[in-house]
C-alpha cells in the first residue's frame, strides 16, 4: 500500500503559522511538519507538538 505524506514547512516561524499547521493536522490535511528551530515561535511550536503527539515533527 502506498502512503501520501503531506508536510508543512516553517513550524515555529510564528504563532499564526503554528496554529494553521496544527489546524491542518487536526483536520487530516497533513501528516508531518518540519520545525524551524530559529523561529520566533519555537517554544509555542514545541508546546503544540507535545499537545498533538500524532503529528510528526522533524
């Protein structure tokens, strides 16, 4: 079986970007995201990642 992976970039960039990424994950639109460790909302992204353990963050 083939799997489609839909990845969002820039998790951690801003809190608004983070909110959009988490919303898309919760709605089943995306499966993973890449974390921007130098983003202004890095700490917010870490908190959201912990609250959403099924969301793959790399």
